[in-house]
């Protein structure tokens, strides 16, 4: 790392509910959180092992999620997934309701359709502008969840109730988002196979860089996988893989002190020069330049 440059420290945050019930879900306001923790804590970089929904009620929430600067106005939803690097921007003249929940609460299936909640959440954008009806539904659901967390009931039964409410909320948000997208004639089969591709990519991105590996694992041709990815994501499979690999590289460059050669090896490149060539092709600069020039200010 260049002299005088320090990596951005990331605090690994595990799910720890504030109450004694140890439920898998918690709801509270941003105002409550500000009373719980120092202001400086809110502006640090965090990586969570849980999901977080931020429903902005007043003002503008500024945040950085995996190098993307996001501004969420009142009535919009910010979704942060486990593993993403996030921090809130400065300012306290905004408020929101926060929903935190363990990934385990997404283990829900609906009969033969095998409707997976985590796949529906994956389909949601990081920032979703809600209409009045959906925003009211979200606000009402969060209020109901907060009340239910305080019920005097056994943990298994109460967690099941919260899980059911969460499944309904996620499904409603997914339907709203799908309605906002222009129809591209994408089949349900293509969407399901794309979700399989994304799961494989998350698991194997450090090892598999070529479309052929994923196509073989999915039992289809490279041409078919590219067509599926283009229909659902708007880019080909090769570009989608490269973008995901570049994100992993940027996380390591900015948030660790690992040498470039070690990062290249970590990401499955035989030579650091090959990694540098790949990174320059995606980001337009060398890994060293990106590490030196990255500015996290909002």
C-alpha cells in the first residue's frame, strides 16, 4: 500500500437483539439507534451478518453500500444484505424505521412453487422508491412487527409469527418492484436459472472466472447462460462475472492491507499482472491507483 494511505477499517457486526428474547428479528427507529451508539459509530464502515431494511420517513438518508453512494428520500427503502460493506453518511436531520433480521428467517417455501424469500430479496434493488400504498403497507407491517416482538409468547411460536409477517412483506415488495420494471418477456424458468447462476457466482467467484464453468455446473450451454443473463440482468454472463469479481477486488483493495499479489492469488489469478490487466479493463485504472485514489467521502 502506498505510503500514507491507510485501509478503511471495517467493523464486523453480528446480529445481537437488544432485548432478552433473542428473537431473529428486531424493529426500531434511527432515532433509537442514535441514542444507543456514539455518532462516530454510525459513520464507520460495517459488514453485517444479517439483513437490514431502512424505511426513510423524514429527510434524506445518505449511505455508501459497496462503493455506491445512495441518497434515499422520505418514503424510500434502503436494503442492505449480509456481506455488503455499508456506512451511513453524516447528518442527523433524517429518521427511518430499521428492520433487522437473520438470514435464517428467510427459510420459507410455498408449496410446489418453492418460493424462496432470499431470492426475492436478492431481486430487490439497493434503493427502492415506494408508492404511497406500498409505503403505507411497509410502515404498517414494521409497526406490527415491533408490537409482535414484545408479545409474551414462546420463542419458536413467536419466531414463526415473525417469519410469516416477513414473508408477506418481502413478497409485497417484490411484487411492487416487478410491476415497476418494463416487461421484457422473461420467463419464470429464466429467472429461476439466473438466481441459480447468482448463487453459484457468490460461492465460486474466487475460483471460477469463465462462463463455461458456470454453464457446466448448471447443465446448459454457454450460449444459453449468456442469453438468460442478458434477459434478466441486461448484460451477458461474461460481463456479469467480471463485475462481481471486480467488486470482490475493490473490497480487498480498500478494506485490507493485502499486497496486490496476495489479492490476485486470493481471487484466483495465476499472476498479479493478469489481475492488474483484468482490473484495468473493468475500472480504467490499476489496482494500486484505485487503492490510492479511492475517496469515501460523501
